[in-house]
C-alpha cells in the first residue's frame, strides 16, 4: 500500500485525515489527485484556500493552516 507524506505542523486550524490514497494519488505522490476528486474545489469553495489549488500544491497547505495525513 502506498503512503503519502504527512503535511503537518503545530498550530494548524484543521487536519484532514485520509485512510489510503487512491491509485492516481499514489502514482502521482499527491493527495486527492484523481480527476474526479472534488477535494480541491470544495476546499476552496468552503473558504479554506484563497484560490483553487491543484494536488501538487498539497505540501503548501500548512502555510494556510491546513494539514493532511
């Protein structure tokens, strides 16, 4: 089973915890990278990010107070 790196640090506002990456995410090495995955759009629409980010920006989320594991 593929494991993606945690993107965490102290003081985050929210941490999203997944169970196992999908095939596309595992192959690309980024969270929620599948073409049908709505995570990045919903993250922006919910006001967590100032713009819609792409999966390859996952490591920048802690700068916005968001963690992934």
